[in-house]
């Protein structure tokens, strides 16, 4: 049986528009099986939400999720990877 190599990564997400939160949560639910943990901080002084998602997944899955999140209106995402 072939095993797919996975990577540990953190997605840093800034949400500037609360209208995008439902779509973001739906995406995260779809990828729940590769999410290690999640931390969200509402920063009311700047009217943004800061979310960090820790993942253990194949590179293609991390890239796909990051791309889908980045396509949401007023949402920015960056991925940081642990050393292989």
C-alpha cells in the first residue's frame, strides 16, 4: 500500500468582511480530516478576524485549501510550512 507524504503547515488567515465567515467555515469543515487545530481571534479595534489553522496534509491538499480560502472576498491567507 502506498502512503502519501504529508506536511505540517499553518495557514494564517485575515478576514476583513464578516460576510465571508460562513463560506470560510464551510471550507474548513470540508477539510476537517486534515486540520490539527484552529485558533480564532476577533480583533474588534480593526474590524478583522485573525484565524490560524494547523494542518497535516499532502502538499496538494494544503495548496487547494489555501487557494480556495484566498479566492474568498476580503480574505487573505498565507501558508507556512514546517521543515520536511
